[in-house]
C-alpha cells in the first residue's frame, strides 16, 4: 500500500517574465504586467508530497524532519526574499514562470529523496493560480 505525505512551505520572491529573444512589444503582449521591467512579487505557497511504501522499521514513508530540512535548505534559503531573475543562478537564463520554478524545485529535491519514492511539487503563485509537477 502506498501512502502520500506532504509538507507545506512558503517563500516570497520577485521575478520578471521575459524572453530576451523577443522584442519588448512581444514580451508585453505575451506576459502582460508580469513583464514589468521593475519586477513584481508573489507570496508562493509550496506543497511537497512524497509517495511510497511505509518503511516497516520506522513507520515512515519519509522522515518529515528530513523533508522539512530539505525544503528549507534547497527552496526557502535559496529563493525567499530574492529576485529570482537577478539573485539566483537557476533563473539567470531560465524564465521564472511558475512551471519553471516548480521544475527547478522538483530537480533540487529529487536529488535528495530516495529514488523509490514518488515526488510531487504543487506551487501556488497566487491563491487561484498553481502548477503541479509529478515524477
């Protein structure tokens, strides 16, 4: 039997959606106010879910303290109160859309979670807009 355990977290960050290959006009047309040259911010809500078999020795799917520490080190410390475009290596050349942010978070955490466990990232950019990535 597989069980899913989840941990919520949050971080506040600024970003600008912009494709440098496009004209300013096309960037404004596609990304609208999210293309503001002075950036804009979000209060991101994150849910990290791990799914797998319960370890018969510990009773855990994954140690929640470990999950908490991984999220703090690899997400909160890395992205909280940062300008994603300017302050992070991950988004220096990658457009920081919600989809790309979720993908980066998934990749960062996947490296530290047992490969036999499924990992799902749910990232809320706003109360109504969110993305999910499973793998």
